[in-house]
């Protein structure tokens, strides 16, 4: 259970008085001995920060209960905890498909990360503002989807900076993590990047299949907790697939978070200029 270690580490650093206050403030008070599945059902009704405090509160209760029974607190006490994954979308935004995707994600309480192309920012500012307002992460996919691997260094900087400026004008200040187009960038160009870079660990090739059922099947066959899933909100079939993926995996206990949240959950501090396939897996650059 990849999420367990950092949460356990947080538990022992967490002020127990604040823990009790948080439960009271949020009106979220798990009872002693509450079944894990009942706890998570209650916790999922809350937003991210409240849920994190609730997790710690529950673990504190479980720890006290374990002490009362004179036995150690073990990983098995958390077997019903959710599995986390990050949905990511490239090449948008696009008014019709991205808008419909946002509707579906909102309905399902799922967060995602959108790596947007700078050229498409000026005519889609309202969509971007909605992404931010609804808790999604916005990233940089360069201005014109240029291949960064062998691009002139000045062109690399310009492609990234130009998009950062447009995004800042649209949604305000942000770090705007980079996904290099095609996932390709070399070690020399990576030294120019001032944010973390995100690759992916699950690629159903939705752009090639253009078939909802095949894309869903490819993701369900490959996905593991902690994965970063690559999709494209530019295609209607990919939007349909994404929403079915959320439906299917939520039933299996998955919680969909942003890439930034996934790093935080796993206790990984992302480094600028480093290309991550997922928080615990770095891509080697040549």
C-alpha cells in the first residue's frame, strides 16, 4: 500500500489536540471501532484537506484502540484505505469535449490534471478558470506542441515561458508543471526547466484507438495504485472512456487526485527539471 508510509509518518507528527479540533470543526467524528469501509464512505463526502485530517483522526482512534487491546498498530488496520491514481489530459482545452469532461468529473468528485497547449489558452479562459475553481491542476504542454528533444534551447524557453504567461493571465499565479510533448526531452534541455516534469505510467494510446471500450480495457488491465494515466481531452471517445474509467475504478476503491496531490500523498518532494513517470519512478534522460 504505497500511500501508507507517508500518512503513518504524518500521524506521529500530528498534534493530537488539533486532531480532535479538526474532527469537531468539520463535523466528522469517526466512532471508536468504526469499520474502515464506513469511515471511507464518510470521508469521501469531504474535500481533500478535510479528508486528510479525517484520515489522521481515524488513524489516531485506531492507534488508541490498538493500545487498549495491547497490540501493535499495523498496516492491516488500513486495508480498506483508498487507492490513489492521477488522470492526466493532454492537448486541450477544447470547448466541447473539455467542458463535458469537467461536468463528468465534477459529478463524480474526481480531480484531474490538464496539460494545456498555449495556443489554445486565449479562447478557452473560462474553461481554465473552471478547472482551477473545481480543484484540478493545470500544467504546461508548451505553446505549439513542439518537440523539445532537439529544439533550439532558446525555443524551448520561449515555448514554455509563453504558455506560462498566458496561463498566469487566465488563472493567476501557478507553478504549471511541464509535460513535454510526446514525453520527450533531453538532459541538456531539462536543465532549462524550472518545474517538475510529468511523463506517465499508463498509456492506453487513446489518440490511436479512438474507441471508448478499448481505451477503458487498456487502462483497467494496466492500472496500479500510484499510477499516472495519460489521456487526451481533445477526443470525444477519450472523454467517454475517462468517465467510465472513473466509474469502474471508484467501485474498486480508487480515489482520483491531481498529480501534485499524488506526490504529496506518497511523500515525494518533486524536483525541477526531473521527469517523473509517477512519484516513485523517474525517467532517465539522455
